[in-house]
C-alpha cells in the first residue's frame, strides 16, 4: 500500500479515510487490468468504476446539486 500518511492531515475527515480504505480494497481486487488492448482496458475500467459507484465524486448530480467534495475527488485521483 502506498504512503497514506497524508490522510492524517486535519482537513481530512473519517469519511475520507474510510473512502480511501474502501477504494484501496476495490483496486486490489480490480486492478491491474490487461493492457494488451489499451482502449478496451480503459473502457472496461471506466465501466467497472461507474458500476461500483467510484465515479460519483467526480461530478455533481443534476438531480441533487450540491458542493463537490474535492477532497474525495483528490483521494480518488491519487488512488487510481
């Protein structure tokens, strides 16, 4: 597991640490993918991320708009 000591910084909350732990677990199960066909691998990975709800922090929900949690977005980006 990569260094996650930054999650102890005061602006991360328990929900961010829990999110990072769940995403690490998901990555351990679903990554790496076969990169023989990079385009197919990317499509498959994005489909899995969407199916399992990991893309929700990347965009606002038009039906329920609210502030974007950029801390969760950054954790997602760094983990992937």
